[in-house]
C-alpha cells in the first residue's frame, strides 16, 4: 500500500483488513513502506511475544499495483550495478551475460509456483537479449532483470508463543522458529566509499547467523532479496554462493519472475518455507532493539511461527 489508486484507498489499511476479517486487536502497527518492513515487524513482534507483551500476532500485507498501474524507475540500482561492473573490470556485454545467468535459474523455480506472476522458464539468452518485450528499463537492466511489482499478491504470517500455538492446535511440524535476525541501514548513496558494495547487508547477515549459532553452510532453503541483480550479488559475492548451489537462491522464483507485492514482498518466502525444515527447542534469543547496531555474541530463545 502507500500509492494512490483510482478506486480509492482506506484511511487505515490495517484496520480495513482487520474489520473485514472480524478482528479487533489491542495493538496495531502500520509500518513504513519498504522491502525490509515485513521482516522487521516479525523481529519486533517475536521479541514482544518472548517478553510476554503479546501472545498472538499476525503480520500481513498486500498490494494491487497491477490495478493502480504504478511504475518505478531503477536508476539508482543501475548506478550501483555499473559500479560493481567497473570493480570487476567487465565490459557491458559480459556483465549482462552474468546477470542473465544469475536470474534465469530463478525463472525455473517461479514456473513451479502456483501463484507466480510470470511462471515461464526463461533461458539466460532470453533474459539478456533486448527485445520489444524485454526492453531496457534503465541501463544495464532489461525488463526481465528487475522486480515485477505490478501484481495482485499478498501473504500473511502468524506469530505465536509456544503455549498459544499449542492452545490453538497448530501442529508442531508446522512451526518455524526465528533463530536470529539483524536490521541495519546502509549509508546514503553519495556517502558510500564503494558504490559496488553494501557492508550493512553483509554485516546484518553475519550477525543474524552469529545469533543463531550457525554458518551459511547450515542454511537449508534460502530466499535472497532480488529486486535487482545487485541485491543478489551483494550476498553471493560475500558468502561465495552461486546458481549451482543445490539449495537454490530463491524459494519463490524471485521478484523478476514470481513477483512481489511491493513492501510486502518478503512475506511470500515465509509462506513458501517447506514445513518441517526447522526443528529445535527454544534456546536462543536475538537482540531486540529494532534498527540498532548488532552486538556480536547475543543469545536468547527461539520463537515458533505458525505459517498459513
């Protein structure tokens, strides 16, 4: 939400949804627009449940940009992409081939997903080649390389304490625990010493893994944020991941192919997490301060999240 609509918009999006489903919670948050918002809300609400402030919570979001026909430009990300290309010493054609090779396997995943916006397998050559249907959005991006946000999609995540989940009869094989998290903001673009890198992204992942007492080798299914190729390669470069990794880089098919409901786009990977992949007793706890600089070595309880 957050954009004008010819069909009108509610004065309060959360309450419009809550009244529609007959819910009247005591605590409601309508957070800022941004791709990280669903995860930051999950972090905050899990902390509240662990601290006894809440016993049950729901994070939800949706967008209807196919209806409102909202368009965004990719100029800033394109600048970062060219900075990475320059750092690697690659010409435009070679770099375009690399981006296409990175993204094409994601289309194979999207083709297997019932709710994908574009469930069509694309070859690397198709992703790379400029055509009338794959126009240049902002150099070096073709249309098949950028997020598809003109979709009608939504997802929700129910967060509960162990006691509440059991009381509601949620089977334990449907529980998924949040083992670690971190939330950092990158420096303003013109203040970054290297436009081709995102130290905040790498530090956040390293801290979340540290809190969970895990390494990247311990991760099973994963879904990397994929609004543009640079968002993916920021992580793959730092953690030596590639498209040949049997775990794949996406659960959904990525934003260019599965699509994403703007600020709610991170919700769909949660709902796509295979049940039964996360076991363990509640023994570790991430730090709680939202937006704070991580403190290495923090530990605390894990929380169950009953999905769908």
